[in-house]
C-alpha cells in the first residue's frame, strides 16, 4: 500500500510537469506507468534507476540496475535495457525459488529419513519388555515428539503449498489455522522433550537416590502439558488481536514470544545442563574409582609407574589422558543431538537476521536430528543389540526344533542327508553356545554406556 501511494504521487507529479512544461513536444515529460522520464532534446539520453517496484525482488548483494531512453526525432525510444532484463525481476525470483526449493528438498529427505528410523526404533523399544525402563520411556516420548514434528511439517507444506509452483497459501480457513496450531505444538513439544532428556540425565548424575517412576509423571506433564498451555494461549491471543492470514507469519512480535520465549528458555537451560553434565563427566573420568575399562587403565598405569623407568611413566600418563579425553569427547558428541545444543546458535538472533543461514541450519540440518538420535540411542544401544541378538538366537533354536519335529513325523524328509542325529547335534551345540553367551552378553551389556 505504501509503494502504491508513492507511485500515485510520482505519476501525479510527472503529469503536472508535462502540463506546465514549456519544453518542445518531441520528447516531453513522460510517465510509462513505472518511471517518470524528464523532457529531453533530440539526441539526448536519459538514464534512470530501476523503479521501486522491483526493489522487493532484490537482495542486498544485487546492484541497482539502470534503464535508459534515447530522444529521437520521432520521440522517445523503447527503454534499453528493458526493465525485465536489468531490474532482476525473473532472475531474482528464480534465485529465491531455487534456494527455497533446495531447502525444502533437503528437509523433506531429512524428515522422511527421521520418520522411518524413529518409527523403527519405537517398534523395537515397545517390542522387548526388558527395554521397558524410565530411561527408555523418556527416549520413546522424545521419539514420538520427533515423529509428530516430521508429520506436522509435511501437513503444513501440503496445506500452505498445495502445488509446487505456489509461493504461499492465500486461503484463510479454520482448517489452515488449525494446521498451524498443530505444527507449533509439535515443534514446541519436541524442544521440551529435549529439555526433559537433559534434566533427567543431570538429575540422574547428581541425585544419589532418584525415584525415577515418580519423576517420570512430572516429566510427562512438563513435556506435553507446557506446550499445550503455551500454544493455546498463543492461539487465543492471535484470534483476538491478530487474526490475519493463515497464522503462518509472525509480524506481531509480542504474540510470537508466547511460543518463542519458552522455547528459548528451554534451549538455554538445556545448554546450562549440558555444561554441568560435561563438568560432572570430567570429574568422574578423572576419579580413580570409576570402574570398568577406566579402572583397568589406571591400575595398569599405576603398576607401570612404580616398576618402570621415567619414560614409561610419562607414556603411561599420556595413554591415560588420551583414554579419558576420548571418553569425554564421545560423551559430549552423544549429548549434543540429544540436548539440541546446536539450536543455541540462532536462539537469540532476530527472525529477519541471517534468514537463509537459519533456514539451512534449523530446517535442513535439524531435520536429520531425529535420525541421529534414533541411531545413537536405539540402534547402537548395547541393551537393544543384546536383546535383538537374543531374539535372533531364540528364533534360530525354535526353527531347529520345528525342522526336527517335522522330520520325525515325516521320515521321508530326512533322506536328504541331514538325519535326526545331525539335527540334535546342531541343536545341542546351539543350546550350549546360547547358555555360554547369555551371561557374557548380559555382563557386556552392563558395562556398555547407554
């Protein structure tokens, strides 16, 4: 509206100059619906900047184009170069379309990968009863929040951009607004369950006696209840004070902070918890009573330090430091995707600052966070792998039993060279291996960090 008003003023001023000008009429003042061209003599060239209309399609890196007209004996020539060729209209639209299409393709692949991996992880954690504990219940809620976030993104894109060539949705229906409310709830729930993961691990490290089941009720209430309250308040305020469009833009900054404020607070608290956990891990890794692999490292090094020369003592201390550093680096890298530490990069930056970088970082790379979490905390988990191996061995033994029983009922099937004695020997061998490997697997599983 502001540009249209200025354009009307410019057209009026140009027409008034034409009416009250005493200049020869070969090339008088002219308004071509975009720019006001001043009067000129035959042979003169008038050069003007691109009209303000095209400024919205330009980025700060683009240079201002210029258009010229020649005054000939027959009047004004055609503009050269043409507005379309020099004022970056279609070129910049193509640039923007290619950028946003690339980001959309990137986060579509990311969310699809995360959706498949997280669904598989949920099936695994729900299938095995031995994996049912408070820690995994929290992981499962986090997985569900990632799944809901991916689904909400796909639904939002389908409603706001129903066709590939659509730049935006111009339907302001109740369903469109409901989709945006659902989208904000899913995103906010995901942030809060990342916060719950950090709070749970920190409490587990600092509390000696920790009633996990009692705390899990409050974790569930905070993880799903707080986003419900915040999004509901935002929707009511938006409905009364800024009921415009499909609620997908946030020009009203005060209303947007109803959602953004708790999200930023959860990110920063999680960062503080992350630093505190790293400090606790450093202290525990430096302690001589940490057990497991580290205890054997310290014990062997202590023996060498008392019985070997000075050079061996130095090598021992260096190997001990390397082992501790490696464990600390591994723990830190595992905690970064679980806590969402990467979100602190743009937590306090305004929405219109580094917009492209924010989109690539939060939508492009952030869409793969669910996949990374599923791999680290399910597929690579020692308990999960042990349960899957145990189930596989059990299925193998049952298959041997089924084959042996079938051959006993139908002796003709045993004529293929595999008799009952062979089957029994295989079965006894497999059973002995299972009995020997089960306690080893359980002991190994207890020593693996989850």
